[in-house]
C-alpha cells in the first residue's frame, strides 16, 4: 500500500513538473507595440474571414475561391482615425432605418468575441477567440439595452467602487463609434435575424489597460473586440437615462 502511495505521489510530481515546463508567460508589450499588433491583426482578420448568407462571420480557408473575404467586400471596410473598422453588409440594412443615438435603448442581436493580438512568426494576428456575446446560438432573442453600449445613470449612482462610477468602466467606446454608422430596424424580438455587418474595435478603443466591469469572468486588458450584429430596434432618448 505504501508503495502505491509513493508511485502516485511521484506521478503527481511528474505531471506538475511537466505542466511547469510547458507553461509560457508572455510579457506585456508597450502600448505602442500593442496598438501596432491590434491594427495588423485586424487587417489579417479581414483577409481570413467572410460573411455567410445570414451575415455570420466564417473562417476563410486558403483554397476557397467562392466566398468574398471581408477585405474585398463592397462597400469596403472603413477604418476610422481611432483604429475602429466597420463593414456595412450590402442588402442587409433597414430602409428606411432609425439613427442610433447616444442615449437610445438598443435591442441587439450579435455573435461577438474578444481577441488578444500577438506576434506569431514575425506577424501579428489574433489569438484564440473568447466569447463576449452570442444571442444567436443562445436565446435567439436580442440583448436589450447592453451596458457595454450605454450604462444607465442608476448603475453609476449606486456604485460604491470608485472606477465603477465612470462610464468607461462599462462602455466600449469604439463600439459606440462604429455603431453610429449603422441604422436600426424596427423588428419584434422574435424575428429571424439577418446580420448587418461587423465592427472591429482595437484594444485602445475598448478597455485598453483600464479597469473594467466583469462581463464574462476574464480580463479584457489589451483585448480587441469583433462585433457581428444586427440592431433590431433603437428606442430614442434625448437625454441620459
């Protein structure tokens, strides 16, 4: 019996040792370098993805000669001075649509992920995706009034933690900026979806290296976001809510 315990102990030590051998700590780069990685990775993303018939983002394989990569779509992706990239999907926009206001209540269908842009073999690209929101594969019902677009005054006023009293703790500025280039439908939440486009937000236009709300249990420090979405409804508000 003692030998059995000894063997188990040795095996456990071996496993722990192996784990330590394969663990890799990636040092944080300068903000300037991270910004460069983000921009290069976003451009690579445009080259390596396409939109399917419902507007969902899909991986584009090198041998694919059928689908049009995001970079070659018409209208072409637009890069804003902030580094935010937005792509309006032709034929999937409301006509007429409702402008999206700063204080409006949104009903948003989306499949959105965050990524850490890193250097691989001399080139920057996004690492594995981390789910941020997916109402398509989840409830199938749009998310209502997401605080990463606009956080209510009542939330800020009730906060006891100092950073949580500020909008930047919750809101993704680059997403707000990109969404202004789209209009909202006026659809019941139960309607089938047809995604309008894509917004890529570099980390500097998201949470950068600031503290932020715990949306999914992971840190969004240095992480970029890719939003693939449809605005089902925008309920107008002229003043902060």
